[in-house]
C-alpha cells in the first residue's frame, strides 16, 4: 500500500506541477499584467526586475522585449466594450496617444506575427498617418478598403492590435495611465 | 451460546468497525493528496525558475553567432539560409541588429553613431531580462558609448582608475558572461529602411583592452 501511496504522490506532484508550469508560461503570464481600458502591457518585462513567469515565457521563444527606457508595447485583444477583436467587424481607433518620441500601431495574430494579406500594410507609424484638423489619430481597421487611414484586417478570425511607444515616459508608470490617454477601440459594425 | 455469538460477529462485523476503516482510508487519501499538492507546488516553482537557465530556444542561443565580427548584424528574415529562427513579436517598422557578446575575453566596448532616426540600444542577458537600455537621446556629440563588463572586471577597472580622478566611461555590469546587445532603429517611413539598416549595423562592439 505504501508503494501505491508514494506512486500517487509522485504522479500527482509531477503531473500537476509540470502541467501548471507549462500552462502558466504558454502565453503571456497574468502576473505583472497591467490593463488600461482595452490595452494590456507588461512593463516589467523590459527591466532587470522581470518576474520569473515573464522570464520563463520569454526564454521559451526568440523574444527580445523592449527595454524599460526604450519603449513600451501595449496589446489589445478586445475592444472598449470587452468584445474580442474579430476580422469580420470594422473598428475605429481614435483618440490620443501618450507622450512618446514615436509610435507604431499594427495588426498581428495571437502570436504577434503579422498576417499575410494581399496589401502590404501591416502597421502605421506616427509619421505615416493622415491627421484631421485637431491633430488626433483616426484609423479604421477593416477587411474591406476604407477612406483615410486604413489598416487591413484578415477576412475573419481573431487578431490583436499592438501599439508600441518608443522613448516614452509612461513605461515606468503604466499603471497610473488613464484609458483616456490611450487610443479607443470602437466596433463600428460586423458582417 | 457464546460460540454462536462469536460466529455471528465474525460474519457481520459491527458498523462501527467499517466506519473506522472508512475514516482511516479517507484520512490517508487526504494526506497523500495534500502531499502530492505540496510536491506539485515545489515542482511548479522549480520548473518556472529552471526554464530560463535550461532553454536552448531563447534569443541568446538562437542569435549567438550574430555580430561576432565587431559590429552588429541584422536579424535575418524568416526562411533565411542560415536557418536562424525569426524574432517573435517584432515590430515590422523597426530594424533590429544584434551583437552577441562574450565577456570571458574582457569587457566589450559598444559605440553607436546616432542619426536622424530613433535608435535604442538594449542589453539582454542570457536567461532573460534586459539589464540596460539607452536611447540616442543620451548621445554626446552624436555618439553613444559604453562598456559591458562583469562585476569582477568592473572591480579591476575601478582599482586601476587614477586616484582622485573620475572615470568618464559608462560601465554597465552584466551578471552573465554571454548575452546580446540589441540595436533597434525605427523606420518612420518605408523609404527609411536603408538608413535604418546602416544605422543599426553601424553599431560597433569590440572587446576592449
């Protein structure tokens, strides 16, 4: 009976321990995540004090995160109403961007890779967009062509919007940033 | 009469006896499960801490051969002839060049000339973690320069410094002997690619005497 007990303890310990460790770092870990509106960021991923879960996640693939003093990456997987981003819908990205020397905004799949679309427009930089009179940002993300700043989406399926701010003071105080200081993601309509 | 009683008891043990056995079995199952859960917690923590040290698929291993000729080399695109894996979660508007460093032969001097495009330099130690980040805003007369060294090499340099004089060089301590120096240049417009690549690959990283 004792051997059975020992085998049970070892199987439970190894199975559950390895299983939960794999699950915890298979994607970006929940620990260290800061959410502002629809955007999520992991500001400590680019510093010396990176937490063990983020460190393990980064070590499992070829990652080179932005350094804390270099910039900040924000990822949106859902719109302002909390609905998952879907290629069948049209989205309006508007509003302000935090103070930064430069920024880029792009569409990627869940792994952070750009989609292979017929049109070579995967992202915009702050120098590329056409701005209205008030100087604010206005981009429409849709699978079909749009007037103005248009970011093509895949015809269907989930996607992410990645906003990268370069040389920004908010990388050290991301948690104190208000949602109003980041671009809003509004769903316009769906097919 | 007594013998008859004894026989009846052997065939049908009292309910109290079964209850005690059931309780003992349950206690044993709870104890072994608790022990299993405690072991699982230990295995979980040890695995998470061991992954960065044991991983052979991280950027420091994948790009170990890049930029060993004294200047940064561009991260090759997916499907390159060297068979290097592509950089994950990379910004398509950024040109990335890498200098792999090994401090066993001495400190490494990094010199970057700045240009019109935003340039960022970061130091990624082996096993994860950015140990230093600087942008071209910190450049003095359009040059960014710093020395990467181990703690022991820094102590040696401090000992060799002239008494009473302040050293003007920027010293960055790396807690691992190997790592990557990453130069990122943002292309504001697609036509900036050639300038961005020249700026990124122009980052010099040589072993300092």
